[in-house]
C-alpha cells in the first residue's frame, strides 16, 4: 500500500472522507443541541448529588427535601418519584448517551490494506433505582451499544457492540451498624470498580462497559469501606443475551480508607482469579492466581505536591494443559506503579506537571514458572496511552506530562510515554491482554514511545465534549519483529448524562 501523501492525506482522503462528513455532522448536531439545552437549565444547588461513573452510587433522596421552586433542573421530576404517601418507597431514573468518532492510520503498526479506517461508536444506558424502604433496593440498568462498520482487524468487537442487554440488575439489602456504619449485601449483575482502576474497572472507555455476576458485601465504618465479592465476568454476546463466564471465577476482598496519621487514601486488597482456560507462552492451562497489594496516595503535607503509589505481588499455579497432566508451573509476578505531580496554583491555568513509573513483570521462559503479570480487569487506557497498544504485562513505562485549565470548564492535557519490555523472552501485550508481538531471547527490549493530547469541555452538569490525538513511534523491538509503521489515532466525543 502506498503512502498516499502521509498522515494529512490519509485522514482527509477520499476513502475516509466518504464517512467522515456524516459522522462529524452527527456529532456536531448533538453538541449544538446539548449546548442549547444546557443553557436553558439553572445552576445546580451545592447540596445536589453529582453524577457518578457507577450510577448506583448516586443517592437522590435529597431531592425529596427540596421545595418545588428549588427543583429547577429539567430532570428533577424523575430523580425522586415517591411511590407511597410517606415517601419511604421511591424511585429514581436516569441515563447516559455517548457518541465517539475514531480515525485510525496504520492500525497494528502496518500500512497494508485495511489498516486505515473511520467509524463511530454510540451507546445509550437507562437505569431505574427503586428503594423499598430504608433497607431494600432494586437497581437495573439497560444498555445498547452500537458501532458503524469497523473495517480494522477484529471487526466490530464485544467492547464496541452489545445490541441490547442489562449492564446492572441487582438487589441490595442494607443493615445499619453502630454509629454511622452500614453493611450492604448485593446479589446479581453488577459493575466493580476498585482504587485507581489499575486492576479492576468497568472499562468506561469501551463502548459496552464491563460487568460481573455474583455476590458482594460492603462494610462501611468510620473512614473505611471493605468490599468482599465472589463473581463471574459477563461475556458480551453482541447480538444475543449476555451470559456469565462460568469457566472464570473472580473473588476477593478490597479495603479502602484513610491511612493512620496522614492525610492520604490507603488501599489494601487480595484478589483471586480462577480461569479454567488461560494461555501463557503459547500453552493453555488452568490458572489459579492470587493478587495481594496496597496503594497509597494523596497530598504531601504543606505543599502543592500530590502522589500515588501502588505495589502488587501475584502467586499461584498454572496447569500445563487443560487436564493438568503436564504438571503445574508456579506463578510469581509483580507490578509497581507510581506518579508524582505538582500543581502551580498561583499561575494562570493552574498547570499540573507529573511524572510516572510503571513496571509489570514478564516471563523468563522457564518451564516451571510463569512470570507474566496478569493485569486482571483494568482500565489500561488511562495509564498506557490512548492507542491501547500496551498493557500492564511485561512492560516498563516512563511517563511525563502536563495538564492545564486555560479557561473555565476546559481541561487540556498532554502525556508522553516511553515503553520497553521488562523481559526479552516475553511478548508485548495490548490493552485486552492479547499478544501484539511474541518475544525471543536476544531480541531488543525497546518497544517505542507514544504522545497523547486530550481536551475536554464541560458545557454544563449534563453535557461534555472532547477529543484527542495519539501518535505511537515504533522502537527497535517492533522493527525487528514485523511491520513497524507509526500509528496515528484521532477521536472526538459527545456525552450527555441525566
């Protein structure tokens, strides 16, 4: 495939230009409508609950205490709906819409046919939150995630399309404890989000979100929240009803609160994963893996510095094949992640500069040990570049960047990454855990570099728009192991929440 004049002509040429106008027209029309609607709405009261990534974490009972004149938002009538005279039984309704347009050049580091494309993802979520008194609650959230033709390798994937299904469907039973403590038992389909989402995330960047089925219990006491859970991941069936993956169990305990003696958040956790079929080093087997770790983060006292640090160790066994008759290999893997930032509050636009270091172990090729870190169910997009080529597996990442707020409601950030493999024997893995390129003894470790630019404008409490650009500069390992063309990625999005 010829160069066709480089990046500008690829993105502006006839092949992509045929799709681009209708995608941009859709997005721009939505932006204009949402902006006009937002301007018609009054500013929210300080006591008003904010919208959350996990909608089940919102509590709209405060709306019941407002006088009719204070319920000025367009959607207040659906946020608190009493279902009996006393108001002890009530319901709340809401939703979320997002459209994102993506343009790719040299997807998968190749400029061959079928590696350039332009397409759009849209999703619509609607939920109902029904409170049956103070102790029982039923929460359901439906979703539809759609995409135009995606002609890149893999086509339209499960993270792009889920035609109609349930994202959440669970029942809560809450019991008060001494003081302000509370214990909540939850059963059903539910999203999980722990800590900084390095290991467990609902994957909001994906179009269809990630969810689980099973049981969880949450204890809130003083400044601590402890969650225990036993679940199965839910497998997306693009055009049929989703089902839990009975061959995989995910369970554990996650505790988060305030570290004693310091103004910092502190997390402690144990996460268990039992997969009947996993693949490491090209061999399929039964994986039984335990992850133990801790995270601490917050402000450095009497300064404008902030920090976040996390360390995790994994152990367990991996069967040589599905029947286990080739023996087991021991799992021994680990990761560390850290970031240090400084905000110039007395400078226009309040720039925050930051630097980070991430390390995730790789396998050394020994038959009796698996050294590849398992990233579990992460939001890799937030940590290893918007192109999602790199995962928290067999990787070393040095990053730096700056975020500014040049105007009210605007946030703009640029981040650079430098990637190399932690172990030359192991592969490069993508955000989904798939192998990008296999490793080999003596091969270069330098994978490449990426620069990402992102901008967001919050129109009002319901509406936000944004976009970004990412460019991956390939390194020695990719050049030595196959196609190594640089990758370009451009996206823009509109989101409306009610």
